[in-house]
C-alpha cells in the first residue's frame, strides 16, 4: 500500500480547514497499518507530500512515526463522521470509488 502522507489536513494548516490533530493522524496511521496487515502482509510505504504549517508537519509526522513504530497494529474503533459533514461525503465517495475492488466497502 502506498500512502500519500500529506499533513495539510492539520488544524494549524491555512488551506484545508479539516482540523485533524496529532491523535487523528495517529489513528489514521493505525488504521492503514491494520489494512496493510490484512491485505498485503503489512507492506506499506508513506510518502511525505504536503502541509503548509510547520507545527502541523511536526505533529503529523511525529504521530505517523509513532504509529509505525508501535509493536502491533491494534484495531482502531470505528468513529462515524458527523452526519452531513464534508468528511462524511469524502468517505462516501472514496468508498463508492473503491467498492469495485473492495466489495466490502459497498456494504457501509
């Protein structure tokens, strides 16, 4: 799995206004590790590609590295996106797009 690891979603970033925090990036890293463990024997690569706030890069990259260095990729509890939020719409679109390859996504 190749992950485009951009941190412009960080709460301090002036562009995206998505308000993701360090714990949020840690949770996403844990989720991706779990997906990689399940689908491809844990093979995963993260490529740094964005972020316009130094504080966001520092916190986001730190959280990503923390998640990668953990002993195991413990399952992360599912937290639903707020109904009608931009995040909910993005997740729904991504799931619909990838459901052709991963049929389980169509069930959500």
